[in-house]
């Protein structure tokens, strides 16, 4: 161990704290600092993604700097050859049978044992964790055979090995290169230590492995795991239980996650030890694509590659490989092409979604399947990107409804020849995760690929079936024309925005034909239900999703708002607020007035009160909630006024059946609030505005309606 006195300490507490801040990014869990700390201030813990990392107790730490001296992430130089000689190696047939690859490790280990030395390698403990053990016999060596693809816990191995080599014993250590690097820093320059580093694919999350184990065991005790049995195709796992039963998975989820690079820590995507010069005296691994370079031996039972990294490694290699049945020098360039010998690799996009799904409470097996195959439970199409506060909130609410049911949604835009994926709505500050947004599809045939990845589809609320606003192609997309017959089709509070279809007879018939294919249809207005009945479709009238969404999601939006508003003001919101002479009402109330356009800020000429650009939805909903009262022609302003128990008035002078008036009428009828409806703003007075609303009665109705509507949606989605 490196000896450092207090006088020699050159690493300040500030520097150590800086190291700790970087730990999440760089720590590979090699345990070197844990073993080296003289004050036992360092513990090894699992972070929120299940990765093993070091943590320092600042109350115990004496700032001696020993941890930074042994940390391989800070001190990665090895002094080995930058262009090592490389070989293809095979052991005897009896060794190959027990080995995952060509048996090179066993050749080295037996040579050390024959010289009275010790071997340290990874084995399973009784709880099926992978830990390092030291052995001096063949029985102990046998437990080290086989690739494990599991985080290997070093424990106090560093101290045990140092005691042995300091006493004159030869020890061969085999592990990942970061573990080899940490051990070498801890032990120091000692000729009795021989090291073999693995051409590894990374050290996966220990926490994720434990979750996997719990799920596949189904309450039984696991006795043995094989991830690369030579009896089965590559990728097959064999799980044997204590009761004698066995489970064989030809496409094991844990192994797929490992190969898919979604369970590895940040340190493995920027591995300081992957390239030559390597850390071990020798490096070993599978010789992938060996058939491209070797034709003079049978490859069916595997073959190893070996890199000779220094003089000590060459001596070990020459002695050990006397017992090899095949030996051939190969170019380093070949290994670089087919093995991981590159420092950086880009984490797959599926990795972020994998941990998101786990944090959402989904099982490990589902998280792997959904992230690697980009699968979803529900596809949502409609006006989710509309430049309209109410429309954005409708789809935000629908999205949250789906996630609150434990389902995973993907947002689908109308067909578009643009490349890539559409961005989140401009008016929504809290963006949708990129992995929950589908790419653009250029036509219906292209969009049909979603049927392979999405279990059920729905079209959402707002005027998605108003031909006056959208093209026939978009209308048919929102009628789910791309959905296969075996997938469920649902509409949730969809709207025609009118009491008639605003298109040609031919377009109407095509739409009606698509609508008849739906499994469940719900609309937002009574007139919509009447239109559906005309097409031979029974439609349920349900509340808009904004009335059904758990209000904690709105509180989250509000908490993200940084906007500041006056203490006492009226909120005026509508399609063209310059036409609303709300100044008089605010003056009667003795308060200020904030006017906001439905489509965000837009020039409308000179008005007595300036139009305020509140920016994003988060600010809009906060502005409404904190206002003294609300006036305008907006359905959504009325809906949120009810949710926030606000005095409000809805003016319909400029509203008719062609502009969505029936949705407002249906909403107010539902809650017995027709007295809040005015034909002109001139009819609204502050005195009328402030007449008490019996919100206890309204909320009782709301709870009953919520239960009815949510039951309908759950039945449509889950039955």
C-alpha cells in the first residue's frame, strides 16, 4: 500500500470533494479506494441505477489523498506495450468443454498453480452474486470457469492479494482492466503479482442484475446460472434451481440488455483501459470472427485471443501455452476490428429509456424488451403539438392519464415528409421525453410500421375530426387509418368542432368507414355523439382529459413556472382578446387585468390593456390559478376555472356551432353552470361575476363524472 503521511499529503479536502462530484461519471466500482483508505471513510454503495460506486464520509475523511493515489480513473497509465503481440489460443478439449471460449485463462491459471501459486477470479456466491475468490487448487479454479456478465464485487481482495505477494507467494489475478489497474495501484510494483485483464464489454449494474434474478426466480432459489452454455445457441441462458428444475431462455433478457449496452455505467462508455497499452500482463478474450482469419482448426468449441502486454506477460505466456493445442500469431489490427479495443462508445438511446421504465416501476424484463425494441403500450395521435394553450394542456393531460395507468405512451404526429422526429410543443416548457415521441412518417404505408411496436392506438381530444381545420390526409390519420385490424382503436373525447362534417360527401363517407372500425368511441360534445350515431357508431360523451387528469400534474407545471404576477388581477383569455372589453369589469373589481391570446402572443393592434405574452403553458396555468376571476371565450379557461374553483364568465358572442361552442355548452350543462354563459362581454358585471358558485356541489358532480369517464377509458384501454 502507498504510505502517505499527513505532512506528505498533497491532495486537499477541496480536491477530494471535486473527485467525489465526478464520481458518478467516472467510478467503475473497482474497490481500490475502499481497500486503501486508512480511516475507513469510504464505503461502496449502489446508486439510483444500481451501479456500485464509492462514497466518502466527509466526517471521517482526513484528506490524506491515498484514495486519489490508488484510483485508476485518475491514474490510468500502465507502462505496457502500445503494440502488443497477439495470438489465437486453444486449450485441450476437456478444458474447452468447461470454458466459454478457448480456455486461455485455464492455461495461465494451471501454470501458476503448478508453481505453488494462487489464482484469484470471479465466482458465484450462495446468493448468486459474483465475487472474487482466491484459490490454490483445481477445485477452486473450476468455479471461475465461464463468462458471467455480472458486476464482480472485489470486497477486500486487494488486501488479501497484497498479503500473499508481500510474503513471497505468486498470485494470478484475472478481472476487468479497471479492476486490474486498481489492484496494481494498490499493491505497487511487486513481481509476484501476475495480472490477466479481460477484453470485456463493461461492468453492468449490480442492482439491475438483482432485479432480473428476483423476476426470473419466481420465488425459487437459484442454484446456477449459465449465460453461454455450449449446448445452446449464443444468447441462451440456463437457470437451474435448488428444487432441481431448470429454465432455458433462448433470448435471455439480461444477456440482451448486456449486449445492447443499456445496463453499463458511464465509465464503461469512456473506458480508459480499453485501448492498448492495456493494464494486465496479458489480455484475454474471445477471438470474435475467428473464421475470417483461421481455417486450420475446429472453431466450434471456441478459441481465445491473447495479447502479450509486457515482458512478464510473455514469460507467463510461453510457459502456460506449452499445453495449448493450437497457437497462432494474429494481427493486432484484426482484434481492433472485432473486439472492444476502443476507448469511447456512444451510449444507445435505449439506455435512457431503459432506466426511465424501471423508475416508472415496470419489471426488468419489460423494460429490456420495450427499450431495445422501442415498444409502447399506447400510441396517441392528434393535436398534441398545436400552438394553443388549451390544446397543449389537453394532450398533456391525456399523456399523464395514460402514464398514471402504468402504460407507456408514444406521441404520433400527422404524416409528414420531414425527417427525424417532431419536437415537443413550443408552448410546453416541460418537454416530452424524446423516447416517447415517434418519428415522422411520410405516408400511411410507412406509418403502419407502428403496428409492430405499439399495442393499441387512440386519437385524442380537441377538434381532430374537423375537416374545416385540417387536410383529409390528416383527418384520416386521426381516424387511425394506418392501424392494423388486430390492434385496438380508441377515441378519447374527440371532437368534430361542429354539428356536421365539414367536408365533401366522399370525404365524409371515407371517414365514416374508418370510424366504424373503432373498438371504442368517445366524444366531447353531444353534437359529436349525434354525428357518430348518423354513421352507425355509438359514442360516449365524456369529459375533456384536462378534467380527468390528476391535479398533481398541474401543480408540477405551476411549480416549474418562474413567472411573477400581481397580487390582484383579472385573467382575460380567448381567441382574440382585443375584442373583449374586460377593462370595465376589472375597474369595477378594483384590480388589474392580464389579457392573454389563445395562440400565444400575436399582434392585434392597439388595445386599452396590452396583451401579455405569458410564454409557456406553465406560466399560463399559473396565471389563471392565481387570478381573482376569469373571463373570455375559451373552453379550457372555463375548465380550469372549475378545477381551481374560480369565479368565471364565458362569452359566446363570437362562438357558434362552427367554432366549438357546443363543447362549452356541454361542459357548463354538465356542472349546472349555465348562468356563467353570456352572449356579450357587455352583459358581464363584476357583481354577477362574483356571485358565489357552489363548488362543493360542482366537485361532487366532477368526482362522479371523473369516475364514469375514467372507467370508460380504462375499459377501452385495458379490456
